C-alpha cells in the first residue's frame, strides 16, 4: 500500500524535467512558491515546502511520543493500584449478589460518560456525572435529570479517602433505590469492557431478601453489633458503595490512560510513516533539480563546443 | 502494508483474548438475562455492559459437613492482604467484642471497631491492627474481612500512639460542636485501641 502511494507520488514529480525548475529552486529561500505551473500545465513542489512539512511532522511525532510515554508511566502506576483494589468489591458481590435488573423506582446512574441507560416508564433515572467529558455529553439532552456534577477528579492521584468523601457527598444529596455505577473495566491496554455495578439501598435489599431469589439467604445471616439489623445494613450499603466507587474510578482511570497510550502510539507511528514518505519526496525533488542543472550545464558546454 | 498487517494481528490477538475470557466466565445466572433482555429492547446495537459477577470466580457451595479449615479473604482498598488463605481460626474485633471464627461458623455480618485481627494457622499467629470495616462470614466457611486500613502490629510506634492519644483526649475535652466531638471521640477510640494492641 505504501509502495502504491510512492508510485503515485513519483508520477507526480516526473514533469520536474520541464524547463523552469532552477528558478523555482533558487528562488525558494526568498519566495516559497509551492506550486508552479510548467509549460504543459503540470505541477511540482519546491523543496522548501517539503522541508517545512517534514519539520512540523517531526515535531508532532516527538510530541505524541512524549504523550505516549507520559500515559504509559501513569498507566503503570495506576494499574498496580487497580489490580490490588480488585479484591475489594468481591466480598460484597458474594454476599449481596449482583442484581442489575432489580426492579426499582429510582435509579441513580453514576458515570464518567459515554453510556446512557434508558429504562421503562415509572422508573425515574437520575444521573450523577463525574468529569467534564460526561458533562458535555449528557447535559444536552438530559439536563433535567442530572443531580450532581463533579469535576477535576484527576488532579491528585486517587486514594480511598478522597473517594470516600465523594461517596459521602453523593449519599447525602441523592435519594436512591439503586445506585448504578457505570465504568470501563480495564482488561488490557487495548481492551476495556463497559461494566455496570449495582448497589442497592437497604430497603430494597430487605425487599429482595424477603422475596427470595438471589438474596434469599441474606436472612440466614446473623448480624452482630449495632442496635438493629437495619442500621448495620445501611452501614454495609454505604461501605459497599465507597468500595465499589473506588474500584470503578481506578478502573476507569486505567482504561483512559490505556486508550490514550494506544492513541498516541498509533499517532506517532502515523507521523513516522508520513515522515518517511516526505523524505523520499524531498530526496527525489533534490535529485531531480540537480539532474536538470547538470543537463543544462552539459548541454550548454556541448553547444559551445560543437 | 506493514501497518495493515500489524493492525490485523492486533485485531486477532484481542479477539483471541476476549474469547479466552469468555471461556473463563461462568454461565450468567437467570436474573442477568432479564437485564440483557431489557437492554436489547432499548439499545439493540450495542453489547450489554458486563456486571461484576461475570468477573468474579464463583464461590464454593456450602459443604454438607463442616470443613476443617476456614478460608480467609482479607482485603483493603489498596491491597488484598490475604486471599483464599486456609487457616484454623481468626479473631475479629467486632463492635460487640472480640469474636472468634472457626470453620462452620454461623453466617454472620459483623461490623468491626478499631482493634486487632489475629489469624491463627497451626502455631503461627499473625496480628493486624484494623481501623474498622466489616466481616462477612458465609455458610461455606469463607470469611471475608474488609477493612479500610490495616497494619501489622509491630509497625505501630508506641511513642506516636501515646502522643496521638493525648492530643485527641485534649481535643475531646475542648470540642465545641457535635462534629468536632465526634471526630475527637473517634480519634480517642482508635488510639486507645492501638495502645491496648501494643501493650496487650
């Protein structure tokens, strides 16, 4: 494919052997004329333009390479944290099960954007948005459904204290039956899976436990400590929420850095390819102008002689 | 040409990888199919998002007789201290006091207060100081202990603990608002627990 492109460009420069290339080349430092028309109406490019283009592409390549390095180092730091935090939500899911389809009246969806969950009638869905990108996306059509917007989360590296404060804010301000956290789970640098985690409010947990099904054996658990079972379940739900949020935010950050790294990587590879093609073009132009100069000199000399 | 080849390779490796994952995932249980159905009704073009249960290894079922060892998972937000470790007994600091958990313990949800968690394996005892959390004990003799912070007891510095205790007791006596009183009280509790952990 690259060979075909080169051939195409080669044919563009064949008419460099037309009469006026010297003036184009010589005058280029003063007046970079990109496209002169030769007598037959064909066009060619001066080396100055190609050189400028090469310089800018090289700069772009350097920038994207640097961005890739930055993203890779951030990814490495945050990936170990994410993998360590993966054990955090497993006990809760083991105890309380995973009910993405629990039928609730009020759904609160927390997301960093890029997902939109629709639900049927009678169920209201409110959004809590984390991050600027999500805000821009969802604010246009779901403006009245947005409860809270939180931005500038990436300023300090994520730690559990920060997330627990965040979770506290959300729990204080939002009434919910079920909280659904939507995030991208990091599987590898090139693959992220959208995932929905559900945290149910204590009342719904009671309801599901009574109706049997997945949470049926929750009642068989003795509850130690505290005054009432309800209080413990409430604490448990809040703790579960902050743990799941912590993991979700870390996974999201990992996925973001991974996506950034692969985007920058393909971009710098692209820039490298462009640079190769431009270098070939430049060399061709240069050699063609040298050849025409030689031809003129030699033909002039032979005219003098003979 | 080479770029296309590398793109093709990347595509096959990711598809191979995703196929490998789908073989690890246990069959999605009945309730998830409700979710998938309602999703496909609303948005048929996108794949439904995954849920946490598809990323978790399924827990062992309740055995008919009491097993000999307790499996302990001790997790913190930034690390899994113990995962799937088979031990004889653990003692957790529940709000109602130190609670010993043996294999075959009744399923329990216990809220924890700051105190010592000790893990007994044969003749070794490992002690950690926890700053509150939850302990979930399941019927299949699996104990999940989730704490916000935990350190091995020998990492605690007695001098700093004494100083902290003195500071917080002073703050408690001079606290004016309810919030400050609550915070100071928490500080006093944690520090006195740490104190008894070092000495006791």
